[in-house]
C-alpha cells in the first residue's frame, strides 16, 4: 500500500476534524465569545500575560509540545501493525487530543489563566495535590532515565552525531549572550548555529576520525571495558555519566544561558525535520511493507496501544502547556480553537509521519516481523528504526544515507536532550515543593534538589538488570510513563466536563474520551500490576509493583471523584469568570 | 512575492522570539520588584533610613502596586496601608 495515500487520508481527516468538529465544539459546546476579556488583557503585565497574535501563539505552542515523545511512541507501537497505530493517532487527535488541548486552554482562560494543576487541586484537595505531585515526579523520573539511555544508545549507534550535538552547546551559549546581552535579533544567529551543526554533521558522517565511537576505541563490541563490563556497557556507562553531569549543570543555569537558545535551534530543527520527512515521503512514494496488523503479537494491543502512543494521540502533558503558559497569552477567546485544536493536529501530523517512516523501512513484511519479534524488541529498536526510516525518506531529497541518518539522529538527540534538561528542572521544582510541604528546608535548595533529582535518575538508569541491557533501567518504569500521562489527560478532561456540566452544556464530547482514557489506563495498570509485576506474576518486579499500584489507586480515586462530581457534588469548585 | 517572504520571516522570528521577549521582561520586572523592596522595606519591618524620602514616591507607585497584587492573584490590596482598590 502506498504511504502517500495513508498520509493524505490522515491529513484530510485532520483537516476535516479541524474544519467541522472543532468548529462545532467551539460554537455549540464551549460557546467561545469574541468579546470576552481574556486574562492576557485583564491581567496584562508585559511578562506572563501578553496578548499575542494567534498564529505566533500557535507556532510557539506547537514547538513547546512537539518533541521526542510523538516519535518514540509511534515507533514502538507499530509493533501491532501500522493500521492500529495510524487509526489511534488520527482518531485520537481528532476526537480526544484536539478537544483536550483546546478544552484545557479554554477552561484556564475562564479561570484567570490558572494551570490545570491548580484547578485539579481545587477539585481533589490537599492530599490529592501531594499524590498528584508524586505522580508527576514518577513521570519526570522515567523521562530522565529513559531519555538518558535513548541518547546514549543513539550516540553509540550513530557516532557521527556526537560532535554536532556537542557543538550545539557552545553555539547555544553564544546565541544566549548575543541575544540577551547584546540585543542582537535571534533569527540570524540561530540559523548560523543550525548551519554549523549540520555542516559538522556532513563532515563527521563522511570522515571516520570525527566520529566519537567509544566502542571502537575500546577495540570493538567483543572487547572488555572498564569495571569488568563489556565494551558496549562501558560506552553506555560513560555516555550516561557525561549526560547526567551535563544535565546537572544545564538545569541549574538560568534558562536564557542554555535551555532557551537550544530551543531556538530546536524549533528550526522541527521545521527542517517535518519538511524533510513529508517532502521525502511525497518524492519517493514508498510502499508500506509492514503488515496492517500483527496477529502473532506476544502482547495484546488492547489496552497497551493507547498507553504506548500518548503524545501524538492524546497527552496530559499538553494540558500543562495549554493552561500553563499559552492561556495567559491568548488574545481573543475565539483564538483558542486555532491554537489549542490545531496545535494538537500539528502533533498528530508529526506522529503520523513517524509511523510512516518506520513502516516503509523494511523490504517486506517478514523482515519487519523479524525485527519486531516481541514487544520488548519493539521497545529496544523502535527509535533506531525511525532514524533509519527517516534517513531513507531523506534520500528522496538526494541527501546521502549516512548524512541523512546523522541529521535525523541529531534532531532526535536534540529534542531528547532539551526534554531531559526541562524534566530535571521540573523534578527540582517538585522536590523543592515537597520539601516545603513536609518541612524539610534542605530540599528547597537548588543544588540539594538537583542532586536528589540527578542522583535518583542515576540510580534508576544504572540498575544493571535493565530490560535492554546495561544502563536501560529506566525502561523498567517506561510502561508507567504512558499511564501517568494518560491519567493526567483524564483529570484534565474531567475538569472540562465538570465546567461544562456546571454551565448546563452537553459534556458528552469530553466525557466519553475521559471514560475511554481512564478505562484504558486502569485496565493496563490492573493487568500489569496483577499479572506481570506482582510476586505471583510472570515478570515479578517490586519497584514496578509499588509504583504501578500507587498509580492504580490514584486512577481509581480520580474515577470515583469523577463519578461523584458528575452527580453534582463538586459543581461549585470550578469557576467560570 | 518579496513582501510575503518578508512577512513569513517576520512571523517565524516572532514565533521563536516569544520566549526571549518574555525572559527579558521578567528580568526587568524582577529588578523593579527588588527596587521597590529597597524603597519600601520599612513596610515589611526592615529598617530603612531613607524611608522618609522614598515615601514621597508613594503616590507614583500605587498603580504599580495594584498591578503587582493582581499579578499575584489577589483581587484586593493585601495591605491595609495601601488602599489602591
């Protein structure tokens, strides 16, 4: 089957969803009012509350939510065949993610620009808040541990990407100084930085001496490394140690010195990546070689598919961005439809092309099934396959294979590194907040909190018996990543439904996705906690059992709250200014 | 044609510089807040020898103070001494 056909079908459904479904939601359900005074005007302060043009705001919102996750999830989920993944991304974006991102934006606008976290706090109370913080803590801990491994893995597989990625750091610092201290416009410096990075990528892809290949330095995969580990394990250890040291420094620096300039470069990379992938797709017209479904799968797609692809179909994290920063910059309430819903569509477009890059890579279905032999294999090779597949699409633009895979791996590593930086920062804030809550003042200090954050990540990532070999301890908790993320989305949808109910509107359009998400999350958690991770399960693991059980109890609590709320118990807790 | 390319570049630049503008504004506001604190630390119980003179600025700061408490999520002035609203 032609991949172009699937891409066009997906894009048309996205377009129809935006044109008709979001219009219906905006006019009949949310009843957006063009004359409503948004928080950006009401509390205008030139810093957080700034009325912003809707196109600019959309661009900013989209680049904030798009990262490595909408690539990683789909690249793993194609294990069940391309059809379930494509259907979930397309329908999930139109009926769940769009409404969720749009809804969190509107409810925040109608509540003084407060974030979903603050609104959830009102609904579920103080104890709920602590548990909520704990769930987010697990979420970011998993992100740290997994992304540290993912980056180390890409560095070892594509040694040509190391130099360009590290060159990005001094370039970003240079941009930071040029833009913030010397007031130079940022477009030109950030484009120069991108050009330097890609020029380095081309040189290092073609010259072996520029490739920092630790495994080769130690004498090949079979050679012995340090501390009695093999060469590959030692390479993982060294890269992860370097990354954690980097992330410690990066996350304690002011944001303008490194994080934001990196983001400027990354926004160009997102545009470049999307352009390469879609142009490559339309120019090479590849065939989908992977099977539509995988009947021989060792793990059922129900409910795991809906957990594996979070970003790209629906993700609770988007609600944090919508209600955290975007809602404070919305110029008119009617802009929320374009910024929120179309932002989700942008993410869906990225997830769709990620799926297509992987399912067109293999020569035939047997080869695909050989590579994706089990769900564990899919977890291990998913991202690597995306890099290879995207590299193959880029060849359609006459970019040599080596250069193309290097550039794609740089894009993925850059996204993952920025996510790592943000996640450690977030973890630091949460640890400080817990420190304040439990009266442990030491935890509120920047360096103590960062040490705890990086230390716990290191402990998790270097557990020797990780599922994908040394350094992959984070993958132990990966199944919980999707569930925590979806739980967050469920809570946001519950808040929106409550708000709609209070206004006497039809809340079925947010209530059904909420029930669906909470059901799938609880189903997946129950299944894994009881039959896989418990002491009588097939793959007993106490760490996962404890974290999974906590998540399950929280999900159950949210469901009970949802049930009581829908019977009218907490109607007055969500405002409508 | 040239105009639409210029527009596109301007749009692109606006998108990527949104964070940057916000960060600069935040730094400036933090400096202002610190300055205000230095002027009126007496209100918080920190002795300030120049309070007598800085108090003369009081009429000029009421508006800013009002913005500040709204920004902090308080609809009414938290200090009884300052009746801005």
